[in-house]
């Protein structure tokens, strides 16, 4: 049997200009447009070869991102970096023995839980989430074994899934140009239903730069999903918590050629649906780093596809952290900046933050929904520009615009949106048109940036039908 699937997403966004560094360099307020078209073809022979079935899956995306950038605008992983071209996402083959075991090998996407650590960024994520614009996510060349030894039995372990894999990382959010990385993966999940499960995921990663500096870490990730419905009321609780330990010679300082790695992150999402009213509450804790020059790297960075709002993380902090290496390389400075400052660029990921994101929406009819929410964000450790903290600050924390933080509040981002969804009854696809806007009110951690920042986004998406509106 052959199955084909297509998903497409195009979006235009306009974000107000803001200062990206202590020199007053500003971002551009011109509109930018992104388009993604994803296609996948899967082949399953069924058990026509005795107890074996052959599996093949092919997929890829064509991406275009067209911004208008300021003159001489430079930096690392800036939110307005132009991109275009075809990106293969899947190209693997495998064998399945009855319904008890499967082996796969080839190019695959990687995802676990809510996507805090591993996130595939599929365009379909837009359909079930508000205030998100997914990007192409983690891709690995993987050899994997998946075991479901009790499937089809009456055992309490009938929903047990055990998997192991060896990866060569093709691309993810911490792999920069010139890097190579390998991983070993192990996961155990116990399902009682598709949307009721708990699991644990382990990843051991070895990453090297072209200059020979290394990262060696171990990650333990606990995740779960529990959904319950009764009449018009539906509840769903999802959660994920990660601990990362290890060592790295990336970003060495004069005092420490090697750093310990100790990072932690957690995210939870509670969704409630009562007839046409839907509420959702996201909360996250992402550990911060109190010093760039001590012996421990402790700032946790969520995957960029786990998004909280339109401005604070995907725009403002992405641009400011992306300018950090440029600022620290000022030829008028005495001394040489630390190596690997380009790795401080967040690329739009939420990091070093405590977050709450309550949202509520109302479905006026079968096709139209209006919703809103507010991102409340705090910094567990002060924002630190690597240049200004050593010069202007004399070692004390100074933020990216050269000011001493006045508290831990990053800001409050108010957001509103509306979606029109067309679901032809005879098709397995839906067409979604959306408009979203946000206003960021900066907090004391962003001292020196008094003016609110506004953003607006228009989105059109085609994707397989989802369960939520």
C-alpha cells in the first residue's frame, strides 16, 4: 500500500524595529515572508512476505524565507536570515516482523514528547497550536530498532514500546556549520491509548567542531500525555522534563579550557475543552547561567520549535544574542573575546527563562475561532552580553543593549488571534487561514528598551485534519 501526504504553510510577519545591541543598531521593520511545502510518500508491503513487511518512506520540503535586512546587518542565526531550497527530511527503509519488531535505517526526523529536546517542526504543528510558526526541525541519519513485544496481548504491558538507535546528526538547533555529531538513543514508552502514555528517553551525544573542540553530554528526558473526555468536557495534560550533564571544551575561557555541563528544563501544558470554549495553560522552566566565565555551563535552551509568543524569544532575544559575537569582536577592545561566542545565539529558542502562557479561545461557529493569551516571562539568571559585562559592567551582568538589568522580569507579551478553518467533509485535509498580533511590554531585565514592540502575522496552511480546532 502506498500513501502520499502533503502539507504547506506560508506566513508573512511584520515586527516593529528595536535596538539589537549597545551601539543602537536596529532591526528592520519591513515585512518578511516564509513558505514551506512538505511532501511525503510511504510504502508498506503488508505481510505478503510471510511474517515480514517491507517499509519505505520518502519526504522533503521546499522552503523559502525572504526578509529585507538592514544594511551591513551581521550576526549569528539571526531571525531574518534569508533561506531557500529543497531539504530532504525522510529517506528510510525498514522491515517489520509481525507486529512485534521493526528495524529502520536512513534519514529520519526526530521528535519526543512536547518537543522540548527533540522536535521535528512539522508544518502540522500549526494546526493544533496557537501563536506558533514551526520551522524545519531535527533530522538524523539513523539506524533504529523498535520492539513491541506484548502488542495484541491481554497483558498490562500491551502498550509497551522499546526503541534504540544510533544517529549521525544531519541538522538540529545546536549543530553549527563545520560541526559533526553522533548520538545513541534509547526510549521506553508505555501506552494505554494513543494519547495516554508515559515514557523515558535517553540521548548520549558527542559533538565536534572543525577546530577539534568537543561536547560530550548525556540527557534524560521524562515525558507523558494524559487525555480524558466526558460529554462536552475534554482535558489533556502533557509534560516533559529534561536533565543534561556532561562536559565541553566549546567556548573556553582563559580560566577554564573545559567546562562542566549541568542544565535542566521542564514544560507542562494543560488543555481544557468545554463545548466551544477552549483554554490552555503552558508553563516552562529553563535553567539559566549566572556567569559566562565560571566552570559550568548551565543555561538550558529549548528546541526553537517549542514556541512561546511572536516577539520576545523568536525575535528580540534571537536578534540580540545573534549580535553578541559581533559586539564582542569590537577591534577597539583590549584583549581577545572568548571562542565560540556564536553559540550564544539562540536562533529564536526560549532559554534561561521561567514562563507562563495562559490562552483562551472561543469557537463562534464550525469554522471561526478567536483566541488570546499573555506570555509572562522571567529570567532565573541576569541577561549577559559577553562584551558589555566585561567592560562597562566590570564583570557584573549587563544586558545586550549595555544596561544593568533592573530585576528579573523579561516582559509581558499580549497576543490575540483568529482562525478560519475549512474542512471539506470528503477530504482528509483542512485549509486554515489565521491572523495573529502581539505587543511586548519589556520588563526590568531588558532595561534600556522602554518602547513596546508590536508584531503581526498572517498565515495560510494546508495540512491533514487535526482533532483540535
